[in-house]
C-alpha cells in the first residue's frame, strides 16, 4: 500500500509522521498507518498524548487524487478519521507545510492545531470538481462561521498560517513546531480534562440560522466565478445542512451523499485530468529530470508596454528583481505608472496591503540603457511583433548580456529559430509566449527552438512554475499550439456568420457551452483593425472568413476600442449591445460571395467551432508540435477560456467518443467542403481502434517536418 505513518515515542508523547512523498496524500498506506498507530498509542500506557505531523515539505496534501475512480485498498478515510477524532488521548496536529483538502480535514479531527510559519491550509476540492468530503463542509463552518468557510471552499484559496491563526483555524504558530507541539500536548494532557472536538462546536452555525443571506451571497459568488460547475452548488447545500441540522452526523450524511454525486459527475474526471495534466505538461519527454536548472536571481524585460509590464509584475510577484528597458522615456514612464496603478488597484480591492505593494513594486526598476540588464540571468523581449526589430534587439542583447543568460522572446507567432540565429548562443534562446494580461493569465507557451538546450528548457519551465504559470512546451511551428488551434475556431465562427448566424447567436451558443467569452466578443476586445491592417499591408486578398471583419473595419468599426465592432458599446462599458446596423453588411458579404444564408442551430455552431479545435489539435499531436493531448487541454483552459469542467477540447472529444467525433467531422466536411473538417489521420485511427487521445508524450520526434514558411497563422487571425 502506498505511503506510511512512522511512530515514535518522545517524552511520553507519540509522534506520528505521515510519510508519502512528495506531498503526503492520504493513500491507502497512510490511512492504514493512522488506524494502526493511533491504536498503538491508545494502548501504550506510557503515552499521554499524540502529535501528528508530516515528513518533508507538506503536512498532508489531501486525499490521494489518483485513487478517485478506482476501488481503493485498506481502510477508508471515514474509518481513519473516526479513529483520530475519537482517540482516547489528546491529539495535536503539527502542521509543517501544506494542509489541503483531506489534509486540513485531518487536522480538524484533531483536538488542537499548531502550524509552522510557512504552513498553509485550504479546502481546494472545488478545483477538482469535488467538495471536502471528509467532514470539511461540516467542521470548518463550526470553527470559522459559514460565511468564511464558504469563501475558503468556493475559492479553493490557500490560507497562510498567520491568517489561519487570526481566523481561529489553528491555535498557535511555532518556529520549533514538533518540539513545541510535544510540550503543548504534554501540558494539555496534564491539565485539561475535556479536549475540544470541532464537531461539538455549534455557536457559529446556530447563529447563521434563520437568515439566507450567507447562502444567497455564496450562490451569487459561485455563479460569477464558477460558471457551469457542479460542485459549488453541492458545497453550499452541505453548508446549509451544517447550519440547519442539529445533529452533526446528519450533516455528515448530507456531505457524503453530495460528495458521491460530485464523484460520479463527469466534471470531476475532467478537472482531475487537468490537475494531473498541468503537472505532466511541465515535464519535457526528452529532457532528463536531472537536467541542471539555472538559478534566476534577476530578470530583464525589453519593452514597457502591456505585455512587458505584465511580465515584469509576474517576476516581482514571485520575489525576483526585474529590470525593464524601453527606448522611449515617455513610454517607460507610462509603463511604470500602469504597473503602479495595477498594484494600487489590488490594494484598493484589499488583495494586498500597502507594505506588500511597496515590496513588490520595489523589485521593479527601469531605465533606457541596455547595460542595465547585462547582469540578468534571463532577459525577455516583449516588443511588438516585428521580426526585424526583434532580431535587432537580440543582437544587442547577445552583445551586452552576460554570456550564460537565457534570452527569450515573448513572440506569439514569429520564428524563434530566426531570432536565435542572430545570436552566438542559439542554445540559450527560447520563446516565452505569455498571454495578456500577463500578470493574470496562467498560460505560458514555452517555444522550443531547434537549438534550445535541455538546460535552457528546464530552467524556463522552472521559471514558469515559480511565476505560478501553467507552462506548456510547443515546438517552433506556425501558430505554436494555441493560436494554430484558434485559427480554425475563429474561421468557423466567421463562416457561420457568412452562412446566416448572427454574432450574438454564435457567442451565446459557445458561452452556454462554457466558453468564457464568445468569439465575436473576443474579436471586438482584441480589435478588428489589427488583422485588417496586416492583411492590407500584405496586399493579398483576404480569405473568406475575414471578409466581414474587413467590411466592418472599412466602416470604422474596430471593436471595443472605438465603441463599435460586431457589437455596439456605450462609453466606459465593455457590455456588448446588438448592432442591427451590421446585418446589411453580413447579408451583402454573404451575397457577394455566393453564400445563401440559412437558419443555423446552436448545435451546429458548437460542433463546428469546437471540432475545428479538436481536428487541428489531433494534427498538432501527430506532428509532435505539442507533446501530448492533455498539453493542448491545458493550453485551452488557461489561455483561451475553455471551461475547465469539460477538461479541454481533447478531453471533450474523448468524452464524446472518437467514432462520434469522426462522424461529425465527416458530416461537416460534406456540408461545408472545408478542409478544417477533413478528419485528421489520428482521429481516423483512434475511431477505428475505439481509442482515445492519450496522455503519453508523442514518441516520434517529427521536428524536421515543420516549416515556418508554410503558413503564417498569426497574421490570419
Ligand atoms: N494526491 C495525489 N497526488 C498528489 C496530490 C494528491 N492530493 N497532490 C499532489 N500530488 C502529486 C502531484 O501530482 C505531483 O506528482 P508528480 O511529481 O508525479 O507530477 C506531486 O504530487 C507534486 O505535486 P506538485 O508538483 O503540485 O507540488 P507542489 O510543491 O508544486 O505543490 C501542493 C504542492 C500545493 C500540495 C499541490 O500539489 C496541490 O495543490 N495538491 C492538491 C491539493 C488538493 O487539491 N487536495 C485535495 C484533494 S481531494 C480531497 O482531499 C478530498 C477529501 O475532501 C475527501
């Protein structure tokens, strides 16, 4: 059985140490260890109390997520927790690191809780499509009140030891955790008769009875931040039971029923797929685990625009000093003032205090002189998309920046090998494609140039982790992963418009499917004029899907930036209002291109847009541009607003069944005659084998097949 619990007796106290590296989840061996060692401590006349702690960096990271959906061995959590809660001797949890989910629930079954200064607690099950199912929904409201407990459970937030102390989740914070916990429990065992149990507290839940305010607020919060998710409603239902049911065990019964409902819901599988997927994506199949990682003590950013400023904030937030260079003093002043305002906004919203703001903002310096980034360990160029300009910057950086430093380009689509070729260190050049706003969006596409070294890649992936990004590797190929998939998706949305749908119908259908923002709202946000100007400059005729956008731009409809695009906007508002005046444009462009407009169903809208992602995704995997299917899911969820509870486009296709995917592709290929729907070889093969997109890395290295010149996806968006 996986995991164990060590037992030793120190000065009359049994010290139980959970050992299940790296983060001590409650696997079968740990649960069995609880039952066995608590019994041992109870039966040992020399033991007066127990200290429960974790080995390594974690206390307990929760239930073993890999066991969900399987039949676990050994005693269940309920048996192990009963043993703990009804132990005949007092128990203190010595929380040495992360106590998450079942980890905090373990601590809540102890009589007392002491934490180390760097420890943190939380109930993040909601991020896995679950609810705290080992008493968390019943015990935490009793300890901190239903409103705070709901906030912790619905956000999945981590609560620092200091905050947990002020909230009453823990009793003390200690620098010498295990020794102090031993002394603490000796003192309690000697001087206290009745040791508190959280289950016996009722004041805070009874106080909340008779008013629905807390639950109404929680529902509003869940609707806003967890759109389409199943678990939040169930969490609220459990807290409602905690408030209204007198008997603790009746509340536990509600929790258990709701937990099972979440467990069997497909959202749970989808969200756990993403949990493991994000961790898998951070590993590069042919870069050995033991590859040395460079220590990044200082970062440099070239360009103080929206992207540069956002990236600088990511480094500062991670505690890494960062220096921004711009060639224009006014731009630099403006850029620094935007960063300052962003931090001030967080202070105003109570997300950080003035001291924290001063600390992080103080890590960001700026100047006009490239020499000031010469001592950086990584420099990220974040200027606008122009290959010549980027090459010029890289030449300069190569000359001035310390020879071991990594040079990265925040390009969203340019050839990283071309950029690397102007330097004398192509092995230290990569793409780091951040998404806007970079300080908020979690996705980081790491673009692997043909000469990027293992050390460079391993270092950039570890930087991604430090910056709290979901980092995914893409080979250096047109559009990388995300934008290449997006191309077909956006093209289909535009084709649907040409064939008879209206922007709000397309957006509403896809938003109902779960997309954060429909494609036309997104295009309006990005600005229609960017693509239009690029197409005009290239002098070639626009492809069919871009023709409506072009016409809108000809009529000065550029999107949100000037208050009119596919929608109309009132000043100062981002809310889209229908623009009936555009309908004549749509009709005219359809007619000019010989397209007969027709009624289009929501089902067709969803199928065509989402299958465009899936079909392109299959080619991306087969070509080896993305390592594995789940990498593409991680990209779409963290960078493009795909609903996490559907597990990403490739997982969605798996859930649909590959035969069904193939049938639909054939149907839409027949209907549209568009190659977007010509089934990818991988899909045909999987449909034949009754297979699924797998999570294993692509075996073959097909780098040589990729040609940057074959298309320019980014310019077509
Ligand atoms: N179960 C199984 N494996 C887990 C796990 C868990 N609860 N938590 C982490 N792991 C694994 C990861 O998959 C990873 O495996 P890998 O090395 O093979 O890729 C390894 O442990 C290390 O994890 P991280 O890379 O995430 O390590 P970090 O140090 O960056 O983060 C952490 C540590 C903050 C604890 C983070 O792992 C985390 O958030 N874990 C999940 C916490 C969670 O959601 N707990 C709730 C579980 S559900 C539950 O408890 C139900 C209960 O209410 C009944």
